[in-house]
């Protein structure tokens, strides 16, 4: 099996990742959520203890 020269493959790998990292993040960050999340109440719900009959 012949050995490949790593020089062009490394350049292809680097340029493809640079393209991926430059093109994709602005597209992802441009998305708008249709429903903004509403803040939840900061009060904790009242918790009642459960009396186990076998204890």
C-alpha cells in the first residue's frame, strides 16, 4: 500500500476546519428562538413529609 504525502492532506484538513469554524458559527448564532423563556418563580414549593407506615 503506497504511503501518502501528509503535506497536502494536512493543508486540506486545516483549511476545511478553518472554513467550518468561520462559516458555521455566524449561521448558528443568527437563529432566533420563537418563544423566549419565561423566568420561573424563585419561591420553592412547599414540601410535605411522607409518613411511611412501616417505619
